């Protein structure tokens, strides 16, 4: 069986813990493992803008002994020039894994169904699970563990980051509160799935419209841009309803005094987060960005170790 990482709950709680432990090991010893020795190629495809994700996967694949093969999404025009399934059948014969940032989750699912090699979600409209591995690693480093901690996500609670916090946080046994205005709540199917996972890990999940209530006593406070890639037309309409969710020093004052702040970047200072917060003493955003490298190396290493041998003819 080929294992993929298309959404956060593709890893069970114990598998997530294994990947995070491996990430910590690889952070301490960057060249300890070489699953792509050869070098074997890993396709990195971006249909949306990127900085951290491309850089961290490219550096990560190289550090794992492989060749990061950048496939330009604008040239490949997957799904327009040829079907996702046909692209998958071709790439699966050339590379050991496919990392893809794209729009709808169904595109990634189709890639996974036909590639015959592990497929990794490098962000879709629905989920951003690689970011969550880095975020959980960062919180684990700061707090010494994850289970039982409360995390508050502020802003677009209907976004990929909110959904991934719900699923990945629940998997880790955290109490996840996502908070955003009416009309920007999480997908009820994702919220229900996260509640289900939380039921087995001792965590919990809530959609809380009141930002102060969401942040109260939280150990981790997170925000993200109010305008995700592909939603640029809505920027103007979002600015007023989202304003109460801006992560200001005052709002952060309601969190636990030892609370840490995360942001997946890019950040817009003075919009979703105050400069004094992102550049302040509670912020772990640079550590978080650096952890993309270690978390994704661990994920790729883990996926390669959990494949049945043999590829397509
Ligand atoms: N929610 C953001 C995350 C950026 C890394 C987006 O999808 O644009």
C-alpha cells in the first residue's frame, strides 16, 4: 500500500507522534538519514505562490540525499493541458514522491489515486497539513508536549489553516478553538471529524465566534492572513468583519501569560497581527518557519519507510 499525506488525519495519533519525534531527531542531526539516496527525484509542483514550502522541500529533499525536481505548475497546467490522472501516471514512473500545492483537495486525491508513489499536500484550499507538523513541532519544543494544551486560531476559520489546526490539534490531543466571524466558520464536516478524533485523544474542538473567549487562557495563539491565496477578490469585503480577530497585544493579554504566538507567514503587520506581537517576545514565527524543513524531512522519511516496494512498469 502507498501511504499519502493529503490531510492531517492521514496520520493516526501515534504516527503523528512518530513523525514529530523523527523531526526532532533530524533537527539535531540534519544528515542522519538518506531515504532518497541515489539520488532519487521528488517532484515539487506549485499551482499557487510559495516561498517557505518550496524552499523547505527543496532543501529537505537535498539533505535526504535526493534531487528536488521543480515542476512548474504554470507550464504543466495540470488538469487543463492533460488530466491529473495522466500527469500522476507519468510522474509516478520518474519520481519517488510527489509534493503538490494546488487548489481543490479532489485534485490531490486524484493524483494520489494514480501516482503509485507517496503524494504530499503542500497546501490546498482545504488543508495545509505540512505547516501543522511544523507548528506542532514548534509548540512541542516550547512547551515540552502537546496533549492537553489549548490553542486558539483567529481569523478565517473556514480556511485551510483553521481546518488543519482542527484535525492536527485534535490528533495531538489538544483543545482547539477556532474563531472567526459569521460566514467564516469551519466546514461542518471537518469540525465533526475533528471532534471525533478529539474524542479518542482527550482533546476537544470548538468554533467560537468571540475572539476574547477563544483566546482566554490559551497556551498557543495563532493567526494567518485574512485573505488566502485565490480569495484576493474578497480582500475588501473581509477587512471589516475580521477586524475584531486581529491579534493585538491587548487580545493576547487574555491568553495564558506564557502563551506562544504562531503565524504560518506571509504576515501583514497591522492587519491580522500587530507588529509588536509578531516581533515581540511571545512570537515563535521564525522558529516555526525553520521547522518546516525538519518536519517535512521527517514526513518524507516516514512515508518512504511505510511503502510496499515495487513501482509501475
Ligand atoms: N491560508 C493561507 C496560508 C498561506 C501559507 C493561504 O492559503 O493563502
